[in-house]
C-alpha cells in the first residue's frame, strides 16, 4: 500500500503543469544567479560562484522561498480527498490508514525533492555557460552540490513538508496554508535584525528551521579561502540544528494523524424549526430618485462591505500582530551602535515603521488586490452581484478605497505602537505632523499607486493567481532594474529619489522632488485606474480580447478625456523631470559610471606622478547661501613647487555641483584650458615653468550650487541648516585623482585594466614626502572670512577675530595662529552653543536646539581627553576645541584643526540612560580629539599602513580615556564588538587581507584590529611604557614632512626598551596575521579543608598565522596569557569585586593544565577573559562551573 500510494502521488504530479512550472522557475532563478551578473542570490565579492559557500547559501535561500512549492504539492495532497469529497469512499475500503497516508506524504515529499533538485541543476548548468566570467568560478566538484543539498536542503524541506501536511490535515484549507507560509516568511524576515545581535546569535542559529542563520553563524568568520574550498561540517551547531528539527518534523508528522483512522465529517441532525408566517402583502418604501445620493450611498456601502470582509478575518489579524511584533522587538532592545540605542525620536520611529511594514505592505498588495477584485466570482456570487443596479465605477473605486483603508489602518496601528513606546521611554515631543506627512505622503501614497497597478494587473488576468503572479514578477524586476540600466525613478513605478529626514534640516529638497515624481506616477496611475475601470469584468465570462474591444464604449467621452488628461500630465511631468535630472543635472547608470571610471584611468593614468603645486597659504572668502544651497568662494592661495622637477602644466579636476563657467583660476603666467564635459577636468598650463622650490600666488573663484531636481548624487554638504563641507569637496583638485579609479577586480578585468593597487607599497620611498591626505596635504597657514544667513553661525578652523552683520547677513573672520594640515571644513547652521573653559582651553559644542541630551557628555569627553593626551603624548596645540552637529544624511564624525563636525545620528541623539551600555558618545568624541595628535601633529607617508598611524593610534588613545572613566568591564564589551567586526571584515575581504603594518585603507584592520592589537600591546608593555614610546614617536615626527613617518618607524619606536618577548609580540602583531585559539575545555572546582577553593583548568592553546587569502599555518605558542575567575558571567560584570582572580599564566601549544587557588568558589573561569588576543571564537574562553 505504501509504495502504491507513493507511486500514485509521483505519477499524479508528473501529469500536473505545476510540477513543470515550479521546476522551471526554480531552475531559472538558480541558473541566472550564476550565469548572469544582474541577479545575485548567494556568494558575491571574491567568493566563487560555484564555491561550497556560495552553493550552500543559494540552496538555503531558495529553500526559504520554496515554502510555497511545498504548500502546492504536500498541502494539496493532504486536502485533495476532502476537496473532491472522496474521503467517505476511500476510507470505506479495507486499507491501512498509516500506510495510505504515509505513502501519500512520502510521494508528495519526493515530488518536492525532485522539484527542488532543479536548483543545484540550474547552478551546475549556469556555471558552464560560455559567456560567464571564468575568474568567478573554480573547478567543478560534484560533492559541493550534493552534500549541501542532502545536509541542508533535505532536512529543511522535510520539516516544512511535515508542518504543512499536519496543518492541511487539521484545517483543510489551501488558503490557510498559503497564509501560514506568508506569515512564516514575514516573521522570519522581520526577526533577522534581532537574530543578528551578538547575545541572540547562538540561540537563533540553533532554533532556525531553515538553517540560514545556523549557516551564517558557523561561517561568520570564514575567510575567502575557506568559503571557496571548505564544506560545512555536520557537527556542532549544524548537527544540533538539523537533529532538533528532524525530531520536530517527526513529531509534526505524527500529529498529522497518519497513525489513526480519519474522523469523517458527520452531518448534523436536522432540528425542527419554527416557520415564521410571512404576510401576503409587504408594504414597499418609496425609493429615492436622486441618483447622486444613491451613488454615494452605494459607494460607501460597498466600501464598508469590502473593509469588513478584510478586517474581520484571520489574515488581517495576523498582519496586525506581525506589524506590532516587528516594531516592539527592536524598540525594546539595544540594537544601536555598540549596543546603545538612540532616543526614540519621531524621525527614527517613522524609519522603523517603514522597515517593519515594507514587506507586509507588499503582501497586502499581492493578496488583497486579488481577493477583493475577485471576491464575487470566487464565492460564486458574481452573477447575482453583477446584476445589481450599481455602476462599474462604484465597484471598482470602492475596492480600491478598501485596500487603501486597510493599509492606512496598518500604519495607524504601527504609529500607535511607536507613540506608546515614545511615551514609555520619556520622549514627549511626538511630532504627529511628521508621522502624518512621512507615512501618508512618502509611504502610503506610493502604496496607493501600486495598488492601482495591482488592480489593473488583476483585470488583465484570467484568474486571481495569474494576477498575483504578474505583480510578483513586476516586484522582483524592481530589484534588478538598476543592473539593466533602468535605475532612474522615471522607470520605476511609484518611486522617487530618496532623501532621509533630518531633525536639523527637515525634509530638505526631497519634499519637492517627491511631489513632482508623485505627480508623474499619479498621472500614470490615473490612466491605469480608468483603463482598469473600462476593463473591469462584469457579467458573463468575457475574454480580455472582448473587453478590449468594448473599452471605448465602457469609457465614454468622460473616461477618454480623463485618459488624455492623464497622458498629458504624465508626458509633461516626465519630460520636465527628464530635463531636470538628465540635462540640468548629470545622471549616469551603473554601467555608464563604471565605464567613465575605466575611461578616466585609461586616459589620464599616464599623468599620475606628474608634480603639482603644493598649497602653503590659504586666505578664503566663503559666502554661504543656505536657502539656495549655494556657496560662492574666492580663495587666495600661495603654492610651492616642492618637487625636484619644473612644473609646466597640471590637471585640474572640477568639484561636483560646480559649473565650469563659474570657475576662475588666476595665476601669473598660467592659462586654464576648456573643461572636458565628460571627465570634468582640464589642463592648467604655465607659459614659464614653475621651478623647484619656487612659490606662486593666485586666486580660485567658483560657485557651488544645487540646481533643479537631481535623481542621484545629491549635495549633502550644502543644506538649509547644517552645511558642512571640506576643502577637498569645495575646491578644484590638482593632478591625477586615483580615487576615481575603478576598484572592482572583475569590472577592471572586463575593461582591460590590470589589478588595482589600493595603496603605495610601504617600501616605495617616493611617497615618503607625501602626506596620506594627498599630494596637497601639507601644512599651511590659514585664514578665512565666512558669511551666512542672519540666523546662522558660520565656523571654520582658527580663532574668531571679528563678527559683524552686513546687508542682512552674518560675517565671521577666523585666523589660525599656527600651521595646520591642508584639510579644513566650513560649517554653517542654526545652533545653540555650550561653552566652557578648561585649563586655558575653550571647549564649545554647537548643537541643534532639540538635541541637548549629550552635550555635557561631549564636553566631559573633550576635557578628559585633552588632559590624558597632554600628559601621555604632549601638549594640545590649540586654545580651543569645537564640536558642531550636522544633519544625519551622513553618519560620521571627522576631526579638522580644533574643529570636529559630528553627525546628529551617531552622538547627539544617542540614549545614554542605561549605564551598563557602552558610551559611544564619550568614545567617539575622545577618538576625534585624539586626531589632534595623531593626524594633525603627526602625519603619515602616503603608503601602506598610513591609516594605522592616524586611526589605530586614535583608537588606542580613546580606549585609554574610556578605560580610565569606565574601567575594564567597559573595555571588555568594546573589544568584543571590535574583535567581531574585525573577524567579519576579513571574511568579506574583496582582495587580500594585509597585516596591520600594511593596512590598505581596510577599515576593519586599522580600526577594529588596531583597537585589539594596541590594547594587547598595552597589556604586554604596560600603559606607562607604551605611552612613553608613543610620545617619543610623536616628538620625533611632530609637524615633520620631510619625510613623513611610516608604520615601520612606528614599530621601531614601540619596540624601544622592550625585551625579546615583548619585541617579538609587537612584530607578530604588526607583521603577521596572527590568530589565537584558546579554549577552556574543562574546569573542576574543589573546596579544600581550609575553606579555600581549588580550580583545576584544562586549556587548549594554539597560534596560527594566516595568509592574505586566509590559508592558515600552525605556529608555536609560548606566552603569558590572562586567566581569570569571576563570581558572575564576565559579560555582566559591574564592579571590580566580581573579579575574584586575574593574572598571567604561561601557556604553550596544545593542552595546558593549571591549578588556581581562591578564597571563594567562582561561578565562571576564563582564559583571556578581557579579549586581549585575536581569537576566532572567544565564546569558548569562558567556562561556567
């Protein structure tokens, strides 16, 4: 019986079109993911497309999508007898219920496995296509496809098959199964943020039924080499996850009722009912003949009916619960930077709502557009309803309004949830108007337009499933439109160029841009609405061809007039937007941008290294017009030829948002050529060459202005409130700009370019006299006069000499009293000012009036930092330090001479009320102040490792200030984040990981690894010794530019006065990619007769050195390592008393046995508990007794 039923199900589905359609779709998606560069599902970067990692990732993602295929096959099998009323007949036969149902289940499950097998088949065939880039593929290994399929896909497919078979046996509704699949997909997607947090990753990996998070956690720190060659082992988390869900699958299958005889539905006994006598004559009420009132009444009656049919159903309840759940989880947990959240400002709450409801709203559009349009015909009431004296417009418009109301109610629910959260968190400024404008105009209006499109596709379709399929197909194409050269909003339905909201700058120019695009797409939607009304299916079954023939009649003159009007508006607004975005402003597709970068390199690379004039003095007159987003600059320069060759000409690169006809460069004996429109550059030629050592003076004048409406490349520097622009963005650049070069190795190869070097070689002494800021990054004398609007304050480096008002504008004159790096910023905004004096230094914070929370903390950090750095490294070179807030379009802080612009999103709105969290405001402020020493007093040669001198030393300096304020427990939390980010960064390295000594602008190295390494060196040398060596290094190279120091010089100073062990550790930390594996495999505590506790530890230790591609070789380990004992989990340390013991112990490679004696029994013991070494899995360093 079992085999008979298995064969029956197999043969049944082989005759069904769905088997071939679903198989083809899965094959096509997987095939295109490897055979096309426009579609990516797994892998990416330098991970090979046919690597074990890429194949496994694709199979897991496709497995998640395949839930709907499981519903189609397994769910349909479970309820087929019920749908066709065959249960009584079948179960009247002498068959075994267990064999019968198990055979049916296994037959449908085998179909699922066969269908899903087309995913690896598509991956295999796609990799052999003649047009693919061979450098993205490795050798074909069949086991790389088979093992992930058996190990990852089969258990997941079995689980969801058992789940849906059990649900189908219980509810006997295919629609309920599809809704369950949708809910699972949404819930899985929405919990992704929470599952990615460090404290939840392990449990999320264990409990993930699809194993995607299990896979992500196990491969979290895999290098490119490991991803390209290593298969996932069936052990540890993977084995536990697969075993758990296979057991659950068996339980679900048992609960589906395969072991018992099904209970057939029994008809209820008819109860006698009292027949109510109906009078022969029924008085009729008078009907109103006022058709306009009847039409309105009919319309709102239909709307009320349609809304009720949606609201009072399980699917809408599920959507509401998912909406609230997805908002509440992230809001009540600390998912912010370093685990510290922001204040619940309305700007963030609206962003949270948009993120939480994005996928849900797409589901609403797909599902409810089909359900509402086809409701009458699906229920069998179509002919009756269609015969009612109600206009097509009433039916058509009421259904659309009903969907709009449903989406509005979901947004109202989400908004209510976030408002309650804001009130609970003490945020009283709710800004209801922002909720209404952003949710209504920026999100709900495009959704309304999309619902019109969804309705229109439904009336074109022969059934609701075809209409849903069309909308899904449209939705999927939106993800690849940019790759096909159609990324412009004019080609993407209901979209507009996005600009995030900022408390400082409000809606900015984005409101006008969005409004015009909504007019454009609104006109197109109006056409679709009218055509949909004309094609609306009513009455007897009619083909689309027939309805198209009657379209003119259905529309009438008024309908045709509306279509023509909509067409006029659509074409007119589209032409205007095309002119603004493509003619007035310059728009390039992704491919055009890539081609431009390649052509720039091919044309001008030959001039790289050509000497340029270096700036030595600047006197700038800057006029800022915030309301016009415009800057007019006239800058007087002195330049010097610091090379050993005469300069006859220089390339001049035009800055962005600056028209060539506004640029004037006036230098004696120099002529400026005509700017190339494509490359935005020209030549500045000298009639008499500028000889080595000679100085010339001149002026540069220009106007930077944002005009019209841009599709991309917005000027985020010059805004209405919070302008922040540096000189490299404002002024023309001299010489070849290697930053414009194409980075992607594969794109370079396609265009005939050799592999790009990210940095000049450390040994190349030609660049030792060039600062890492650039060729023109030397020390200068600086002076500036800046004007702005009457209600704003303008700032620049230097000290305020004079402030005055003239012609309704504010003027500020600044003068720097000492040389500074040729890297400066101009700022303007409506600011509140906090000003304090500290040891003869003025500390100022310029902040937005609504963001006062962390100003005092910033001032405290500035004072503490200056105090510490002055003692540790030498005196602060200025008499003031200023911090200025700028809009959150950009999320960073940046240190200029005595001036630190600081984004509102990374400091000013951080919620610091939880004292157990890391204080990122204090840390970032300390880091930026540290740059006044590392970067501004000491530069770095423009070679490999330059950012280490600037960033790694600033990281160390800031962490020491943080440690002195908050103690070891805070540093441990911080270093855990840094270690995790470093290990994740190296796992996605696009080219080659470099040792710290040779970091090539690899942030995960000079920031994250730099933090861990410098704190480890501090632990080995001691704080005083390390600071003394750094002070000596700074003293040697302070304000020196001939030459600038390199990391080789830094390491030599770090090793001064060290012994062999310390020196070797420094060399290993800087010159090698060193990874430690420290595991506390066992710990046994014994209470001694004297009341003390003896703890015997077993520790496994090893040290490995990795290549740039991740290949590891074992190296001997022989070093002192921290061993600690604690009364609480080290993650929950609050004070020093909870550290029962902490000291250095000698460890060697392999197994180590240690014995500790303590006054009391610890709860936890650990090796390297304060994360001082780079360990790929620091979780096994701690052992709970």
